[in-house]
C-alpha cells in the first residue's frame, strides 16, 4: 500500500508530467540504499524528477498542500552515506538528476551548475570546449558536483574542500519561494559566482548538509589549469610512521606551502580497489601480518601512503618541491615516487589532475558478494600523537569486531579528517550483524574524546547529531527553530543531519 | 560504429596497462595496479547512441570504470568492457540496469529514462544475435 494520497500523485503528474512521477515497486527499489543490509528500511514511496526550478517550486507547493515529505537528491550517488534513500521510509525522493545546465565563465574560472550535473558531465563539457579549467573530483566521481559540495565532499587538488569553493546558490525554500544568495540576490548581477558575501547575513552554508531548502543552482570556483603539477607519492613501512609523517606535513599545510589536503591512507585503502580478500586468505578472522605483507609486497605499497602535490607556476612548484625535500630529509620513508606534469605534456590522467574516476568504488568488492561500505569520519586536531592514538583505538575496535581496518587521515589547514570505511559483504549475515554495533562503538569512542563526525550515513544522523551537545544540545535547538520557521509543514528531508520537523522529533 | 571505436579504445587500454607488474597466479592480470595515474577514460563517441552510453554508463563501463575493473575479475579481461561483448541482448542490458547486478546499483528512470535505456541497450546489443 503506497502511503501517499493518490490525489497528490495526480497533482504531481499534472505539474511535471506523469512520466516523471515514479511509483512502481521497481522505482521504489531503485531509490533505496543499495549498500544497506535491509533495503526496505529506507525505501521511499516513489520519486519525482522535475526538469527546472519552476517545477521544483510547483512540487513544493503540492507537497505542502498534502503534507508530503520530500527527500531531495542531486544524483543520489552518496554511497556509504545512504545513496539516494531518505532517512524516513515512505518519503518521496525529489530526483534532480534531470537538471543538468552548465554555465561556465572561462574568464573568471567559475561555473554555475544545476544539481544533476555530474563530475563526468562537467569534465566532458570543459574538454569538449577546450576550456582550461580543472575540476576537483572525489573518489567516486559518478555523483553530482553540486550535491558533493553541499554535502561537504572533498577532492585531491588545492580546490579539494568543495564546500569552501561554493559561491552563490539558488534555492527553493520550503514554502516554494525562490531565493538567490550572495550577489545573486541582486537581479542580473555579474558578480553572483564571484563574490560570496553580498550584503548583510550570508546564507550559503545554511544549505550545506541541511534540510532548509532545495538548491537548484550552485556557483563553484574552478582551478585555472596550472602551469605545472609536481609532488611525490610517499610510502611508509610501519604503522607508527603515521605520527611523524603527519607532523612533517602539517606545518607545511598550515603555513600554506601545501594547498591541497594530503590524505594519508593505510594499505587497505590502496589494496581494496586493486584486489579481493579471498585471493590472499580463506581465513575470515583478523588478517595475518604475513598476508598484509604479501599484499603490500605485490602492489608495492606502504602500511601508509600519501600523495602530496603542488599546483601553479613551474618556478613556484619547483621551489615548493625543494622545501618538501628538506622537510623529509633523513626521514625513514619506505619509498617516494616523484610526479611532474607540465603544461603541454600528455595528461597525467589522474584524480590529482582533476580527472573523474569511479574505480575506487571497487573497494566494495573487497569481501566479495554484494559488497558495500559505511563511512565513519571523525575530525581531530592536526597532531601526529593524537592521530596515532586515534588510529590505535580505532584499529583495536576493528579487530574486536572482526573487521578489516580501512582508514585515512586527510590534512586540512587546521584539522585532520579521519575517514574510515567499514567494508562488508551484504551476503554474509554474520558480518552484517556486527556492523551496527561496531559503528555505534566507534562514534561513542570519538565522542568520548570530543571528536564529532563531519558527515554520516542516514542510519546514524541522530546518533552523530547527539554528539554535538554543548549547552544541552543548543545547536539542535537552533536548527529546530530555524526548521520550524522555514518549513512549518516539515516537508523537506525530515531527519536530515538529525534535524526533525515539529511532531516528528524522536 | 561500435566495432570501429573498439580499436581506438583497445589502444588506450593497452596504454593504461603500461607499468603493470607480473600478476600472481591467482589473479587474472586485469586488476588495477597503481590506480592513480593513467586512469583517464576515452570519452569519445561516434553516434548519438554511443554518446548516450558514454554519458550514462561510461564512467563505470569504459576504461578504469568500477564496472570494468570488477568484471575483469570475473571474466576474460578482454571483454570486461561492455562495448567489447558480443553476447549482450537488449533484454539483458535493461534487466541489469533496472534490477542491478552484483555490485552495480539499480539505475532508476529519473537517471535513465525507458527511451534512453532502449537506445543504450540497442547500442550494446549491436552484433549480438537476439
């Protein structure tokens, strides 16, 4: 039995065309979380696929009339965090993947994208027109440029903090009003994607990881093609090398020499995309050191690996490399492989040069079967000792739950984001039975150290939001007051980031 | 058209394999080695249907796509790319897309309409006895 009033479906069909109202069982399945053990848990009632902001506004008006919860997605490829599935079962997915307009301003290095524009779409657009602007892409570039930035996704270049490169939004508010932020608030302004602040309060970040509106256009700064890219792929032999490696790189990150966020990942982050567990051992228990050593030897990877890159004018890049060389002088690295690309060379063709990829998703196949993963990503101060402590505690928890440790530490300007994947096989019930308890134990461990997650799966949004507890959860009270003011009928993404409308609060 | 483009793509694939190490006995040699260089796809096309395949499927099913990488573990790597297959029927392509298969998620109608999927399936089934 579909929970949605049939009259509402008819109204939606009148607004956007019946072919864009998708309510068959196959449609509902298509928008579930395909990484979930129980896909029915977050199954939507159906999906709507508007083609324009005007159609989104019309849908919002109807949703208000019938009190229908909408779950907006850009392209729905947020795998490991719920994909296209809503927090609440029976919500209606608002699939914006048909909205694919791209407006590039080559002279200013900016783009205005609609939510359906994927990284490959934008890449193809730039390539086909020979526009010398580079993307910053995440490890799974199948998804949306706008959606990834709004969810505070990250990439590998100096533009890798995607949310920080947002400049100007167009947003359909929960009552159907249409607003443009920053300089876009001035009709016809040429500065919409150039100057963030406009006049008065700024609202862009209010629509990141939020349920306070539906973004229909997003301005983003793109990196002008640099004259050169250079750096090293470093490998480190021992688990304890993590601490000094971070303490070597962080001062260079903090003082601005390193403009990207180097992400130091363990051997499994590299190996899980290249091979499968069963090729090395039939033992389902903790991985033997000899197995780990054999995998590392086969692929010539360290216990930890990190890629450091400099972007810009060749003179500056070369000078930066000399500083990096000095910083690592006499340090016990396992190996370093230099990389140098200069304008005019054949493309290096890698994510560090802004080329979109999907192969890192192959890590879902590590255990075989219908694989998946869920991400656990606490943020901590930029200290080697604290990173080592975090690594040891998390590693011990992975061991105690019989899971394979898969981790990285991305170095921001003033923080470390410790992205961990829990890789699993949905067809292994014994393994799946451990995932939830393990995730909760990890969050509790981080919270005990007063570390919060930067992003989380739809199953755990309340759990993570609960950790943000200053003054008896004052932030939640603020979020809730704003939610109630803007969305009194609670139609936009109930439960997103632990923000619930009136009457629905757990 | 599909066959002609294969030759070009084949060359690109060989280029991507340069530097690969000798595989151990247990793997089939098609796995990713040094995955962070030379992973740029050939995104070119020679017909509107091929262009649609590239737009909707190429990110996973051309060179170094997740689908290609995983299929190469399960079958002859020479035919890991869907465009290299000569056994795909339109019904099979449509079923795999809508139902998902293995690690491939279901592809909804919002992302690829029925009309678009028909065109993609016909492109992939070119040369297959239906």
